[in-house]
C-alpha cells in the first residue's frame, strides 16, 4: 500500500528580540512573496510558548517576527541564513537607531492543526543592544521588496557579500565601541576587497562609492583614513580608541558604509563581480560612468 502523501505546509517564525518595534503600517511588510515582517500570529504565539520554556515570558502579542512561509524543513537549517541576513539588512537599511536582533527560528507544521516541528539557532543575528527598532514615518515601504530582491541577486552572484551585510548589521548593534569599529571596518573592507595598500584604497574607494559629489569626497576620505587608523590601533593594541571622535562621527560613518554597500548591490544587479575592480578603478580615474574600457 502506497504511503500517504504529507501535504503539510511549513512556516519559519523568527521573533525579534528588540524591546519594541514600530513600523508605519498596520499590515505585514512583505519583502518577497514568502517573507514578511509582521506581528506574531496568536496561534503561533500560543504554540511556541507552550512548547518552548525559553520563549515563555519573552514573547507577547505585540512581538514582531520575520516570517518565512512555504519552506522545506529539511533544507531550512542550511539555506535560511542567507534569507535571514538579506531580510535583516533590508529592514535595518530602512530603519533608524538600533538594528533588529533576531532570535531562534521556530518551524511550524500546519495540516489539520499546527504543531511545533523544530527550532533552529540564529546566533548570528543576535546583537548586544536590544533597544527600539523603528522604521520612520514617511518611509517608502515599497523600497523594501525591491532592495531585498536586488540583494538576493547580488548574493547569488557574489556570496561573500553576506559577510559585508552581516558585519554592517552587527556594527550598529554592538555595545562595545571597539567591536563596533572593527565590524564597521570589516564591512567597508569587504566592499572593495584588496590585500595591498588597504588603508589608502579603503578610504579612496569607499569615499567615491559613498558620495557622488567630488567636492564632498575629501572630508569623507579623511574620516575613512582616520577610521582605518583607529581600527589598526585597536586591533594591534598600539593605543586606545579615540572614543570621542568615533561618537562624533559614528552616524556619518554608518551612512558612508550603507551607501558603499548599496552601490555594490546595485553594481552586482547590472554586472558581474569579475568587473568590480575595474569598475572601482574607472571611478577613481574619472572614466565615464565608472565603466572599465573593453
């Protein structure tokens, strides 16, 4: 006798650990056809808190989640890291202040009734600061799905971009100034990827990527050289971090990093990563459109 086909559907529910979240919409914020940012569903809340003692008391009706529907539970633990990283980065780009800190992923099996199938650790997206995450009012929410789609294309072409976006998110959520500095520098270094003259190229290429107005690039270039110098001092123990300077420049440095990463995502959606170095050199040399001559 043939085995009965299991038509169950599986959904991954990943609660947000931040103290509170606010988005300017009362409906789920879709990132793709099967991924959305939304408040936890009542049935899922009851099921998770009943089966997981760690979740009881932490989750409530107002908890936001990243919800992935129609997943394959056998492949989820291997494949979900990229989707979660892309989703968190997309939301953090739209948001202000503290980045999303995502907890354990719960796999919900639904057929005639729902059950908790399994759970998967998600330590790579748990940050030290759990203050409020907010998407400001007036934000064009349609940008979310477009950015997520572009990011997934870029990650498929160049998987190491995952390190870039992960370090960006963790940099903005670290409690330690040293850790924030190092993570932000890793994100910026990974944008241009070079093994020689790193300090100069770090400042040059990221200032060009982050700012289209040549008159404004010099101050960005100077700040990035200072940032890399501070990074070297911290890593090699030469002297303590200039915390006052970092605090004063932090928002600007995060903005520069965001702009550089978005430029690389845009490039990878239009071209191949093999042409990236030529593209950067073309920008630095003033080649029209930054394109490497054939």
